[in-house]
């Protein structure tokens, strides 16, 4: 690539280790990109206002990330313009339909609302998530609270051994109102079929006259596929899913636990440019 104007990166399995560590080397390469005028952003299935907006400070940066893509593309925080945009939320009726369709599996669905996590019952699948992400978590008085308003997505966290069955059940109940996709080995999510991380990425680039050929995107899981395909250079981590590797232009030499993102950026972006 002759010119790079934006680097955007998934978080889990990509930017941080499996122990959720953000390493000094990773911070260093991002600071070097920033010092040379390259915009930097993160893209995640998490909520912008509840979690993602806190990451730059939490990781020790004294500047805000230029772009934050949340809810797998339903949310865009443009910190260049200081504006927030939202795309393709699920309707109340679609959320209700998803909950009813998944109910035979007896799982514990949850959503992110303006307060925090809202779920059906306390159990070992959701309580650690609220603690880990440091956000309020509470039990709904009635399941109808989960579809009281439009929302970007509905999530089902489960043990890894249940994922295959959950995916098969969702595939057996297709709809033009929603799509199901695995974002972690233990997380199944439902969102509007038009939603993916590339939606917000493309909109950000349009607003800032950035050609997609000038974007490098990093990811590791199926919910990163469209973003990697849209970018001028899509990079999948060595530990990534096979379908994500197939979408990528490049696969890193190292895993996320070996600082694969930082290693690739240094060797293939920073050093060749004398940065």
C-alpha cells in the first residue's frame, strides 16, 4: 500500500491477548502510527458509550481513538467530528421474535441498554461478563423489558459445547429481519441483516474523504469478515477463524498472544516507511 490513512482493529483475539492484556508493545506501535498522522480506531461488538469509549484512557493513551465502531457496526463514534451515528437497530417486534424463537434452548438472553447489561436471570454465563467489562448488570423484572425499545442486538452467551446446537437452531429459523452470527466461541448474537463492521467503517471513510484502499483492518472472527474485505488491506490474526482467514489479504505470523498485531504493524507498516 502506497498510503495508509486509517488503521482499524478488532479487540478480542486481535488487539488484546486471551488474558485480556493490552501490551506495552501494542501501545507503542499505535502511538507511532498516531505520531505520523495515521488515524486509529477500534471495532467491536461492545457498546460505545458503556465500554469502548473508555478504552483509550484505560490503555494509557492521552488522546481519543479517532473512530470507534460499536455493536458490530450499528454504532459509530466519530471523534474527528465529535459526533455519534447509529445504524439499523432491531425493532421491538424483531427482538421479541428472536427471544421466542430461541426460547426452546433455555438460554439467558441479554442486551446492552443505556444503563448496562439487562438479562433474564442471574447465572454463570452473564454475571462474569458484567464484572469483566466493569458495567452495571441487572435482571429484568419481565422478559418484555428486553424488547421495550429498539436495540442494536440481542446476545446469548453459552458454554462452547452448546454453540453448534445454537447455530443450527438459528439456521433452521431464518428471517429477513435478523441474522445470527458467532462472535466468540461462547457468544451468539442477533442483529439486523444489514449490520456488519464495514457499514460504520465505510460511512466514516466517506465523511473524511478516505478511500477504502487507504485502510488497513485487523480481525480474527467471523464478525470481522466484511470489515477485512472492505479495507484496502485486510489482516487476519494467525489465531483467527478459518472463514476470516479466507476473507483476509494477509495472515499475521504471530497470534494475538504473541502480539501479532504489533508485530505486523511494525514490520510491514512502520519500518518500511522509516517510522
